[in-house]
């Protein structure tokens, strides 16, 4: 393999990024740095909650809680901006988050002591940490989007916590024209698709229509969590590549996948 191929392992590869548009840029830059062509096709959009009054009322009584958990970077950014506009965080309030992106986002707001998993980055990993074991009588608030998984909250309640949800955004399906994506497939310019949520994958499947679904079944689907891989297989998508979490893990998985293909 040439030095150029080693330095740019994604050269000539068109990689679709399906993240919400405002969250895609770091991954775009990493793919470009590896020589790839990043194709943006957001399959989720992050919208304001329909009614912010309950969230603002909860923020006004944050002293009542012992622990605040942030589900995602979107939850951090939406909630912390509202909190900052109304008050300071209570000094005794402990903060937890699921993934590296959320921890990084909290750091932008000056929150540096965060309970978070060192790997796996899901509800199960957070629940396994010692601070979340004995929560009897503890008041816990989970900042999240509308809906979402119930595992984290249900488990904390089963462990004796007093739980409230603070829903600070909602997810929508963008009204995007899939024609450019279909044309890229037809021209053999689309070589892999990165999907970072099960909901986003279901949106993608609907958005590309019957023709796109036939191509989707043949295209490597790059996913950073087994739960998304399970959703993909449930949709009949068999070419699934499971990577480590985070942008670095996704790009490393892409490079490994295409590097192995080159070596065959």
C-alpha cells in the first residue's frame, strides 16, 4: 500500500453522514482529513419542545434534585442555555451524562465534574457505575428529548429514586429530497452510510423510498452501537459494520473496513 493510501485511507470514498446538520461538522472534517468525500443527508432535525413552561418551572426548582442526567449533547445545549438564562446550577447538584459528546458539551458550560461511562456510552453503561447503584430516596431529573428510551428512568425508579423527566427538545424527520442521494448511488459515488441512532435509521429507510431501500441493502451501514445494528437487521439491512462509539471510533471503523477491502 502506498504512503498516500496510508495517509488517506478513505480516498475516493463517498460517505453519507446522517446526523442532524448542526452536529455533523466534526465528523465531516475527520472524514475529509482521511481523504473521503462527506455527503450530508440529515435524517433527524432537533426542534424546540412544544411547550417550554414545564421545563422552565423545573429549572426554577433545581435545588430539589440530587442528580441531573443529560441524555445527549442536544439535551445539554437546550437545557443548559435555558438554565443559564434563569439561574446558576445548584452547588450540590451532581451531574451525569451518557456519552463523550454530552460530557464535552457540558464542559462548554463550565461543568467539568461529570459522572459518565468510560466506554460503551449508553444507558446500560451509566447504570452500571457506582454512583447510580444506591439511589434510594434520591431526587433525579433526566434531561432528554420528547419520548426516548425508558430503561434508564425505569431502572432508577426500581432502585428507589424519585424521578422526573425534563423534555427540552423534540426530534423530527426533515423534509429532504432524496434525489441527490439516489443519483450518487446510481453513479457509484456512494460507498458507505453512517447512522448514529435507530430513529434516524428508520427515518432514512422511509426517506429514500423503494429504490433507495434496494441500494441501502447493498451499501455498508456504519453504526456505533449494537442497538442500531439490531434495528438495521430488523429492516432487512445485512451489510452492517459496527464501530466504536464517537467520531474517532466511527472514522477508525470506516478506515478499517475500506482498508480491509483494499487488501483483498
